[in-house]
C-alpha cells in the first residue's frame, strides 16, 4: 500500500473511532447524572469484582476536598511522571471532551483508546445493570450511573495500560464515592467548605466526615489548610484507622507574602491538638512572577525554594505544596530531587482555572462554582491582574449558593452580564438576573440568553468608549465549570 493510501486508511479509522466515541458518550449520558444518584459504593464494588479487581493492579493516590482537587491532581501527576513513573489520572468534570477525565501519562485517552476502554467493560456493565434492575433495590431505573460507568472504565483502562500509579479525584464526597473502591496509600484532602449539601451535610464536620472516608487503614493523609473543626474530624479518622497525618500549617503573614521573604515555621500550637507523630508542611513564601509565581515550600523531606509555578493565585501555591507532600509521602517521606520538582511544576497547566483565553481585551475563564472558589478567584484577580475595569459573564447551576457568589463578586466587577450554559441544571437567566439586580443594582446587570452574545456584550462593555480602551479592560467568565468550558470553546480553546 502506498504512503498516501496508508494515510487515508488511518484517517478513516480515526474518523470512525471519533464517531464511535461520541456514540458511547451519548449512551453513557442517558444514565443517572453525576448530580442525581444513590450515595452508595456497593454498585461499583460489584462492577470491579466482576472485572477482576482492576483497582488492585496499580498503586494509588486519592484526592477529595471542595476546591482545588483537579489542579492538585494534575500537579501530582506531573511530579510522578517527572520521576519516570507511568501514571493514570481520573478527574472530573471535563472541559472540552469527556476523554479528558481519563488520562494516561498526562494525555487524555484518544478516541481509539476510549472505544477500547468501553468495549472492555461494556459486557460487565450490561450484566450488572440487569442485576440491579432485577433486584429492584434502586427502583425501576436502577442501572449504573454515569459516574459509576466512567469510574469502571478508568480503572480498567489503567490496569490495561498498565500504569504504575493512579491519581484519582473523587466525584463527590469520599466515603461512598465510586472511586473509593481503591485502597490508596496516600489520601489528599484539599480545603473543605460548603458544597453539595444535599448529599454531604449542612455543617463542615458532617461534610468532613464523608470526605475523610477515603483515608484507609495504614495510609498517609496529606491535608491542606482546613478550618479547625474540619481538622478535628480528619484527625479522628486518622486515629481510628491508624493512618499517618501530614498537615499544612499556615506560617506567613501578608508582609512576608508581599516581600517574598521566608517565614519561620511555628506549628506548635496547631500540632499540640493533633495526634502524636503528625508532620507539618508549610508554604513558606510566594511572590508574583511573570506568567505565574515563585513559591518556597517546606515539605515532608526538605525545603524547596523559589520554585516557579506557571499558575496564578495563592490557592494554587497551596495546591502545589499539598501535591509535593503527597508525592513525598507516596515515596516514604523522602525529599524529591530539586530538578525534578522544578521541571514538574514548570510544566503544569490547569485549563479553565484563571486561564487567559484571549487578549485585547483580556478574557479570563475560571471554573469557580461555589463561594469558596469565587473568593479564590477574586484574590487572584486582585493580585495578578491590574484591571481598571472588569466585566463579568456569570452563569451558575440552580442548586448552588448563587446569591453568595454574586455578593462576593459585586465589589470587584464594574458590570455583570448574566447568561447560562447548555447544562439542564443551569439557573434560568430571568431568575438569575432578578437575583443579580438585588445584589448589583438595576443599572449594572445585563442579560443575554445565549453565551456567545453574553461574551460579545461583556467585551463591548469592558471597552466602552465612555471608559476608554486599553490594557486595563478585562472580562472574566465564571460561575460553573460548564460555563467555563463553553466560553473556552467559543474563543477557540476547546
């Protein structure tokens, strides 16, 4: 066969795989969605049993928390790969394609790999679906959910690759999350705040109790900055299961942060209330740099100074510390080579997290979808960008604390364009506009049913002749992960 003929054949096969991958995604989407499910691990436990327990074929690092999970998972993945380890990464939700959720060696599954992963598990999924429906335990439509199927596909794909280590982000919670069929050696808990209260509880201790369920006997729990009542719950879980506790201790004040100076580690007060043997870690200093920031961190095994992180925001520096400590813990608490740390963090990206997607004017997208996430986004905007006039594009899921997010945004945004994503969960634009007017006032709120129209209007408002045109004008789109993803697609980043 000629080279042209071979190229044509490969292109045809690739096109067929893309079409089949889209069909499989539509098939999985018809199942119970991620936000409406039965909180139980029994169903996935049955799936992996019939699959031959693929989760036992590799080591694992497991992440939960409220915000920062995906960025932290990507950092852990980068560090492990820089150490020469073959990795699998399972995160959610996705931005451009569902195949992003399952990555091997840092790359999302190709269409062909996605089809193969589905074909490997499909007969077993069908078998368990039939069992569940026949049992009637979960009602007439009691088939495996969307996220349960994706979890099975990820675990099977990682075992088949095979990977050395899987970095797994929970879908929701922890104790009963589908990913918790994995017995991870390291459990990572990013900051815990209020979200998904319908399933997780209405108080921080209740939420922490569910999330700390990923900490397994004999494991190491690496814990980011937490409220004291959250830390108490996590510490109690560690004592109960005999897990080692590694805790981030806040060590520097605003002055130290501003001048980049390294602060002294003073953890005695916090450690006194924690189990014996608790190991402190700390973000020692950070300074804004071109394209990101320089961070100095005290990990489990060493101090790492002036590491460049190409991401903006204090929260990303804290994520970097937790990721570093997680890998140190995974390797037994030893220090990592400085060149490995520097190269890994320099390579990190986190799409949709305070990401610049266009210039003139600057357009940023951020996946902030709860109050804590919006606060982190605002801190980053104020620290890393010098906007004189900032206009927001905002849309959110109806089950979120929408008013709380708007209240946080009001002092920062000159004007707000409310819209919605294509998600069925999105708050209706008229309802959102009414709420926004109560917070921002009538004159500062604009309405656009379509997201593309919202983005165009926001750019026009940012560069309005009445306010002048220049580098000080910007647009930020936030409020939901789906909205962030769709704005990325509109500007050609999807």
